[in-house]
C-alpha cells in the first residue's frame, strides 16, 4: 500500500513492504527508473523479501504522488530520499538504483554516505546521457499533458495487440532483434512484462530525468555492484565503464539478458543470485 509523508525536503510518496516470514534484518531502498513509480513492481521483489529485506520503494519527484517541487534535480531528489529514511527512522539501507534512477542513487550515496551500506546499479545512467535527439523526443512525447495521451494510446494498443505492441517497445530497448526477444519469453514472463509496462506514466518526472547529473562518484564510500545488460538498447555501455572507473569500491557484472528490461530474461537469474550474494556480505 502506497502512502505519502511530508519530510524536511518535501512530500514523498512511497511503498513499504515487510518480508513475509519474520522481522526484517535490513532495509532495501529501491529507486525506480523512468516512467515508473512506487507501485511499479519488478520481478526481483519476491526474492528480496525472501532474503529478509524490508523494501522501501519511493516515487521519484515528478512521478505519480511525489511533486516536482520535492526535487527537480538529482541531488535534491537524493536529499528528499535521505529525509524519507530519517522520517521512517531508518539509520542505514542498502540501495538499488535502476536506469534513470541512477543519478539519484549515486547522489544519495555520495551526499549521504552514512545512510548507504551497499549500492547496486541496475542498467543505470551514471553520467550525462540524453543527447539532443533524445531531448527532442522527450520534449515531444513525455512533457506533461502529452505524456498522458501517449501512454493512454500505448495501453490501448497493449490491450488490442499485446505481442505487437511489446515488440515495438522492445525495438528501443535492445540491440538484438526485437521480435526474437519477445518470442523468447514464456507465457509467464510475457504477462509480467506486459503488466509492468502497463502502469508506466511520465508525469513531469521524465523531463527532469534527462537533465539529471550524477555528482561526484569518487566520493561514494559504499561497495557498489554495477549490473549491466550486454544487449541494453537504452543505456550505452560507457555508463557502466564510467561508474567502474570512478567509484572507489566498484565491481561490474555483465549479464546476457537480452534487453534493458533484464529482469524478464532467463539469463537474469544468475545475475540476481550474484546481486543477492553481494547484498548479504557484511
């Protein structure tokens, strides 16, 4: 169940989920990527709960219930998440930052090192990423008002022709043949991917995302795992390389997952296992 809390840095919407069995040993802050919010549920969540984590999943500023005023810049958004943890009386958390949530996670780790025990970057943006063409596309499709129409049309197409619509979407998410990637999904993974993208909205958040800066990565003290998909069609590989070079205690794991949505690939199971081992280290 999502809720909103007024922090010292503004209003933040979030969802908190406790593990099904026993008391949480640790807290994991999940910073979602672009076009998503606190109710966007990724396939990793059952495994993280089974591992004993309490999950705190915020909505980044500009998306759903967290207003842009809470933090248009990545450093401001990071300060708001630090304030959220403080308001929830969480002294320290492990952090997973996904995709366009990368700059916020990196800013949180560098600006509030006492709050971040371990950091995982999943296909994450780590440096300036939006070129002029990407910014023009974002300004056309994802500005407030227009994005509502775009995503409404997308969901309509998803209802009428789900396989065709996911194939068209996959064309921008992979360097492989999009039809082959979609055809490789079994029924369960196809449905889970469809339900995940069905909830996407941009609000004003994505317009902030394309201008986000990741800050000083050399100031990050937390051990950091960089998970990257070999065939990511959204985030160039140099983002993984840059993070590996700049973060003092970083390691890189490249998965054979077929797209930016690596969580829906059979190849991701091994990467998940590696991530859980990394998170559970003292």
